[in-house]
């Protein structure tokens, strides 16, 4: 099954954690990644379920609502899987924004929200030991109303790996930004497995999402190594 790229994958190319970004005849889309078998990860299944839900919702919009989304898309720009800006359709804008609204537990927006942008998070530090894994932002916005922190991470990597941010995928639930350390070990280990002496490195991507509009901030990156 193919899907128009949502904001969740706006800068993604190739395959990562169950999905593949592709381009055919200048049309960009997201499809389920082929593994040569029938097994599907829970993350892959959840992405597919969200897109199916959004596709059905788009088909159920009134003509007036569709025209409003098309008009909004004319003043918006998307980012292709190659990192270059491109014009987007009303359907694409609907998918991009609503993906994160639904992902964070909200209801699908049928009306175009008022968009104002989302500032990227501050730098973060991650500490990993055999018994703990904590994520801490250097600072947070004065107001975190309608703001959620999304953390993505790679599976544990070997010492020879110097950059594996493209392998990062979501784990755990969207978080309310706080200035104190957040324990993420339980959620991370359940999804990716615990880091070990042979695979001590983890690469993280993180960003904010406005749960009222579906807007996503720019992504930040940080890596961490298991401490003795």
C-alpha cells in the first residue's frame, strides 16, 4: 500500500523501521517496507493504520472543506524525500498535519488550522548505564500548552558506527516537555533492546509537535554511549 508522505517523514529517504520513502515520475510517496515475509512490526502496523484512517477521513470531507485545504496548500511548502522544497496538495497537507494530531491522541481535523510554526527543541543530553537511560532538555519553552516532545532512537549500534540517525524510529508515548531528566529506559528497551558492551551506541532524533495544529518543529539529534 502506498501513501502520500506525511509530515512524519518529510525529510526521509530510503527505508527505515518498516517504511520506505520513494519517488516515481516526480510523485513522492510512503509505502510499507518489504521484508520478504508476512511479519509486520507494531510500528509499521500503527503507521499503516493511521494513514488508512486519514485516507478515509479525507474522502469524507465536504467539497467546501476540500477546497479550503487546497487553498491552504497553495500557500504552504512541503519538503521532499530529497530535502528540496516542493508544492503540496490539499490532501498532502491534510495528511501531514493530521498524522501528528492522531499520533498524539487527538481527533482528526476537518477544518484547516491556523498555522504559526513550532520552534525546535533546545539541545538535549542522554545518559545511558546498565540500569538507566535518561533524556534531558537544556531548557523548555515558557509555555508548553499543546506541545509534545517526540523522541526517536536507533537500535543499539556497535562501536564502529559513527552515524545512525536515519535508523531512529519512535518508541514510547509523546511526552510533555519538562526541564528535568526523563527516564526512557523501559520504553526504549521494550522496543529496541538494551544497549550492551558489544552494542553500546544509541542515536536519537527529537522534535516538538503542536497537538492542536499538527505542526512539527525541526529535528534535533544527539547520541549517547553506554557508560560502565
